[in-house]
C-alpha cells in the first residue's frame, strides 16, 4: 500500500470543515471515518430488526442525490433478496392501498342500503359518491409538500387519521347528508395523499431488482380492497362495511412505529449528511414551476401522459358503473359483480410476479391491448343490442368485455404508471411532480365518471369504442416515449430521462 501526502477535511459536529495535513492516509482509517459519518443515519434506520437487515434492505436506496438527480455516493452492496424488514415495511405501507381500494369499492354495494336507511335521493347519493374524487384531488395537491416536511412514513400516518375520521363519520351518520359528505371528503383527502406516498416510499426502500414487483403490491392491495368491499358488501349491511374500512387504518398507524423512514428522505433532510453537498440545502425550495424546464420535459410527459391515458381508457367508468353496464346489457348484476371482484386479484398478482421479469414496457403494451379488446367487446355488445341482432350473444359479450378489460388493466395499466411515477423524477422535483401527476390522475377520474352517463345517453356503443381508441393510443405512447426501468437504479433512470442535467462529481 502506497503512502501519499494528502489534504484531508474532517467535519465537526457543527458541519464546518476542519483542515489538517497528514503524511499517511491508510484505507482502513478512511473507511472508519466514512462509517462514523454515516452512524447517525444508520441508527435512524434501525427502527426494527438488526442493522444488517436494514442495510441489506436499503443499501441500493442509500444514495445521496444532488438537485438534478445525479449520483453522489452509493453503497457497494447490491442486495438481491427480500429481507423480513423490507417485506414488513411494504406490508405496513400497503395497508394504505387497501384503504384506497375499500373507499373506491364502498359506494356500489352500499348504495341501496344507505338510500333506504337514510332516505337519500339519487342526487344526494351521487354527491356522496363523487365527492371522494374532490377530496382526493385536494390531498394529491398537498401530498408532495407534506411528505417533504414529515417524511413518507408519518405522512401515511396523517392520511390515515383523515381516513379513520371519515369512516367513523359515515358509520355514525343518522340521516345527516352533510356528515356523510364530510366523511367521504375526509376519506378522499386521505387516499389522495396515500396514492402518491405509498408507491414512492416502497420504491425508495426497495433494491432495484425487486422494486417493480414490490411497488406493484400497491396496486394489488387496491384491487383486494375493492374486491373485499364488493364481495363482503353483498352479505353485510353498509354500516358494518364502513367499520371494516377502519381496520386497515388502525393497522397502518400501529405499524408505522416499527418501520424505517425512506433513506432518500433522510438523505435530503438529515443534518448529519448535508455536509456531502451544498445543493441538498436547496431541495426544499423547488416549486411547481421548476417542473416546466426543458431537462424535465420527458419525465413530465411520461408521468402525466400515462395517468391521462390510464383514466381516459375508461377504468373508473367501468368500475363505478359495472352494475349499470351489466343491467343495460341484460346480464345479472350480482353474478357480474362477483366475477369482476374475483378476476382482478389473480391478474394483479400475475402483474406483480412479471414486473421485474418481463419489464414495464411489455406489460404496459400487453395490458393496454387487452383493455382495448375488452372495450371493443363491450361496444360490439351494445351495438348488437341496438340492432336487435344476436340477442343471446350480447350479454355474454358484455360480461367477457368487462372481465377482459378488468383483468388486462390489473395486469399492468393499473399499477405500472404508479411504479414509473415513483422512478422517473429526481429528488429536487419529486414532491411537486408526484403531486401534479397524482392530481392529474384524480382529475381524470372525476371527468370520466362525471361525463360517463352523458356519453352513454348519446351513444352507448360509441362510448366504449372511444375508450378502445384511447387504449390503442396508449400502446403507441408506451412504444415511443416510455423507457424501460427494469433492473436500473433510480439515479440511472433519472439521468437517462433528464439528459440536460449535469452530473455532480
């Protein structure tokens, strides 16, 4: 080992450099100093389990990034297996995803019982159902900044407090429509925050070879939440159904005390590691208008574009009005709803398993092709009904169309846009960009669900042919613009998406 004369900087507790001249710089000494500087961060991460478990769990994620997303420092360890700490942290996070799915799935099975028990008109219940998306848009707007201040972990806790109060307001309401609406609005706000924070948190704690599958568990739990509400709602009254909605809220709040914070959030905010780069001091000052710079154009187009295409492909129109679609097509709504609730779970699991094997782009294109085919089946079903042709075939085509659409959507288009959203934005714009993308998603959901009935009155078959065209456009969009992110670190993805940014060396 050679001996060099080097100028070495040591950092005091205050963060100011202290210079000294040394004749030797042995590697073990440097490694000890490096380890000592990281000690506070490591201690923070050990909220559960051993230090080794947490380091293995998050070593790929312990990267310090500059304002433009460039890589500054990285661990040499590359984990390849899921540790108990990682699995537990993911399960706690996706309790919020279950709440999201439960909130979306609640209104359909509860409609008849609530209208009868509380004397609600159809207009009043429509307000109750749709106000969820208004609350979600507000929550999505605020989610990024709240996560910047509190961290993803406690932001999830805050969102669950809103959801818990919302479910309790619905549970104890007695013919007071404003209390029902307030409860639904609170739940909407909570899931608006959750829809951004959960996939970002999972992506930031997970190694690159597992990131796609683990992040897509978010979509799996949303699907399970919807299915549980649809299936259980057939046999229990709506108040007990609302009570079920409180259970995952409480489970997540308790679980948050035993999981670590996102390492990247710690890297951006912890005083112990700000010494590595002055640019980290500016990260919290990034505003929404900084998104519209040329270097972020592709990331923004991909993130926003996927959410627009996801929603305007008709997913929430079909999910919210599945019963009406089945009845209009002459099929049993109860049988159709049960089949719909069952089919999405195995296809979502298949998407989770294939995410880091097949890659994001192939799954997206196969999924979009399937949703296109499902909408075509629905369009043809209603066209045959209007023409009074093949009357026995029309209901079967409607059922097959809905199931093909929902299964295909669960395979890729449901979860992958959220996975990609969590991967493509550098740290300095992640909160603002993530909030914008999430707002676009919820706004698209509101537009489609609000205008769906009007479109159906104008042309039933034309509505589904329109959705089919959007799904076809999605295939072209993915083929031309969406990058493959499988097996790449977040820094590598962001560098390729934002080529105009300068590296920090």
